[in-house]
C-alpha cells in the first residue's frame, strides 16, 4: 500500500488516480477533506510526528502493509502563509515523513521538492539554460528554502539508511486541464512567465513521474526536474531568451518550444516521458 500525504490536493488527487489505474492500493493522508476518489482517507496533520507515525504505520486493516510513501502535503507556494509558517510547515512535515518512514522500515519515499530551488523567480538570471540538477540550489524564498532543506535532509537520511530511496521531484508549476484556458493570456508578454522559464507540469504527468520514481530501483537521495516537454509560450525560445535573458549562456540547442527546465535526467533515469501538453488540450 502507498500512502499519499496531501492526497486531497491538486497533485495528490492526480497521483492517487494514476496509482490506482496502475493497480496500486492507495491511502490518502491530509488535514483536508477527501477527494471524490474511492480511496481510504486519514485525517492527519503531518507537522505532528505522532500523527505522521500513526498514519504511516497503518491505522487499521484498510491501511496496513505500507511499502511506499508519496509526500506531497505542504503549503505549496511562497506567499500563501507568513514565511515562517511556510518554512516550519514544510520543513517539519518533510522531516516527520522521512523519519517515520525510516523508523517503520519503509524504504521507498518520493516527495515533492520544487522548481523554485533552481533560483525562481530568476530576478537573478539562471547560470545557464536549460537549467538542470547540476548546479547548487539557489532558494530565493522561505518556501524554496524549505524544499532545499528537504533535499539536504534526504541526503542525510539516506546516509543513515543506505537501503533507503528518497526521490525529490522538483515539480514545475502544476496545471490541471482547466488551467490551459489561461495560457493564451501569457502570450503577449515574455516577462509574464519568465519567473519559471516558461515551464509547467500537467498534474497527470507529475503523477506519472511520481509513479516511475516509486518504481525506480535506485537507492539513495536523488532529485529530478519534472516539467512538460514544452514551454507555455507560442514564441520560440530564442526570441524569449533574447528578450528576457540575453546574457545567459545557452548550453545547447533546444527546439523552438522545448522546455528550458531540463528533463533529460528524469527521462534517462526514470524513463519519464510527458504525455500531455497544453497545445493539444486547447
Ligand atoms: N502547485 C505547484 O505549482 C507546485 C509546484 C512545485 C512543487 N509543488 C509541491 O507539490 C506538492 C503538492 O502541491 P499541490 O499543488 O497539490 O498543493 P495543494 O495545496 O493542492 O495540496 C497540498 C495538500 O496538502 C495538505 N496539507 C497541507 N498541510 C498539511 C499538513 N500539515 N498535514 C496534512 N496535510 C497537509 C493540504 O490540505 C492540501 O490538500 C507540495 O509539496 C508543493 O510544494 C507544487
């Protein structure tokens, strides 16, 4: 059975639907009420270690034999709560999930880091494009700092427990199909979405990445940038970069609409291949 924290959320619902479609037993853990999906739901606050331990241990026979955890519960962006609340919520909940998993012998953990650790909103330009996992984190907000600390905690937990796998997915901006109606409004101003290099991730492709990460046989702490294969823009990349980041080195040729949030590592290591895209859905 796979426990999904934050199961009531945008990514959590898509993740649970995808896991169920692929034959997994899933249980949702969230402070909020359940979704419309037919999954057992446990109301628990993962900032509380006791509740996290109890939820991951399995509340009763409905939620026993937990073999993996997908940790998505968080305050999911800067500015939604006072910074210290975002920092404390996200840092402590991630610690609690890692520690509860470790104590319970659950070695398979996938969690949502964030594209923000790449240096969003790029008021300081990125070191190069496409951005990837190869340069040190550059958090610019308490939210992003909480995610970077989660990545660093994962490394230490995996040093303590070399058999553990803790995969952090640096998700881009999560979109549901209805969100694509907003995309025409992005087109006139290249600066409007420069904050994440014009990237996005369809919740269903995020779910695919989560499932592939759960199924991956690697051990240790790893991070992957997870975005869709294209940008949110009709304008070609060269034109966007000339307008907004003229001095940022372009490390390689990219296709006119190819993502500037490199997903090469996820493709290579996880076998991730995005299936959705706003151009087809409109
Ligand atoms: N939405 C994005 O664009 C985006 C981008 C990158 C990373 N992420 C990360 O992905 C994850 C999921 O994001 P989302 O967009 O689905 O957010 P969301 O707000 O839709 O879902 C988060 C869920 O977590 C729950 N939650 C919050 N605090 C909790 C707690 N203490 N205990 C239990 N449940 C709690 C909420 O009730 C909510 O249902 C988050 O970790 C977020 O930081 C999101």
